[in-house]
């Protein structure tokens, strides 16, 4: 089986796990449950749960302890997209080729759907305690929940979104601020995925710190590559309008450093991330291939 086929299979597996934990659409709150499921099943690469499971496997993880955490992280990711699309935020009417949640259910119900997904995420992650086979696994599950909470919260993704909004309303945008936004809006949930996978498998403190660093590099390189594609790709290949960053006068790594330096930075970050992933006693060749595919993608 080649890489693309394996990735497709693992993506389907992650989606099936997510579906297991989504709510049944019934009761007086049926409408918000419909909106929750509409949001969660909007497609996408299911990248974060795949990264989580592969990190779990890298450190010898076995069993179902990882599964509720995979579903939880994808719920967190999708809640953030629901709220990002709202009229008060990015005001997007379409995502992945179909109407956004607020555009179907109204902005009030979309806010509730996002809130519902976030709460359901932690309710789901807590089910990991039911899968724990001993006290050590209970501690790992607790540590995993702490990682999810921090990386998704005010010191992670929400903090990055806050800085991004501030930047759009006139704050001076420096390279330091730009990297803070990228680290927290983009890299934080990748860190959550890879750190949680490692923790649940029993990785040590130093190993988890290295996974955090590798995920930081992957997230920043992913975002810089996104900025590069906005300049160099075509709308047909990318599947969305190009040149939007320049049109919106948005400061990017490319506008700061130019294409050549940006490409060198993507290469440096990815090389360092791959070096970290290859430094452990066990290897996960698929995980390394996945990282390369993310950073060198053309769309």
C-alpha cells in the first residue's frame, strides 16, 4: 500500500472514531445536535487525530485509550472553524465547498453548536478514564486532558485568535507577533495532537518536550507554505482565491522575508522536525512521510 492509500485509510479510520462519539439527533435540543453533527462532518483531512494516533504508535501505544482523545481533538478543531466563520469573525458563507454552519442554522445556533462541540470534546476525552487499565494509564489520561485544554485555550489557539483579531484592528504587526499568531492559531492543535499521543503511550517528559518542538516546527512551516502558495499557486490548483493576503494588506512571512528566504525557512523547520522524529528508539516512517507531505504540499 502506498502513502496516499495508507493516508486515505487512516483518515477514514479517524472519521469513523469521530462518528462514534457524535450525538444522536433527538430531544428538545435536536436542532443544536443537528448543527453539531453538520459542523463535525463537514469533511476535511482529519489531520490532527491522524497525527495523534501516529504519535501514539511511535511510542508503542496500544489499545483504545487514544480513541476518545482523537475524537475530542477533532471536535475542538471543528468548533474553532464554526466560530471562525461567524459574521462577527471572518464572515465566511462557505467552507470546503458547502455552506458554513451559521449560513445554514443562523449565527445564534452556530454559536451554540461551537459551544456544544467544545464541551462535548472534554466530555469525550474524559471517557479515556473508562479505557484506562491501571493507575498509570489514568494519570496519562489526566495529562492528555490538560494538554488539550491548554493548547486549545487562552494560552494556545484562543490566544492566537485573540492576537489575530487585535492585528486586524490596527495593532502594529511585528515578526514576533506574526510568529505568535502562527504558533498558537496553527501549531498549537498540532502540538496537542502529537504531545497527547506521546503522553498516552507513556513517553517521558523529555520525549514529550521534543514532540512539542517538532509540532511547533511543523505548524510554522505549514503556515509559511500556505503563505507561499498564496503567492505562487493558481486558483485551480489551490481551490480558493490566490493573492488574498496581498489584497487584504495582510503581513505574512513571505511579505516580510520574500519567497526565497521563506522557502529556506520551511526547509530548515521541516528538516529539524524530521530530525527530532527520527531520533527516538522506535521509528514511524508513515508519520515522517505525513510531515513531509504537509510541508511540501501544493494545495
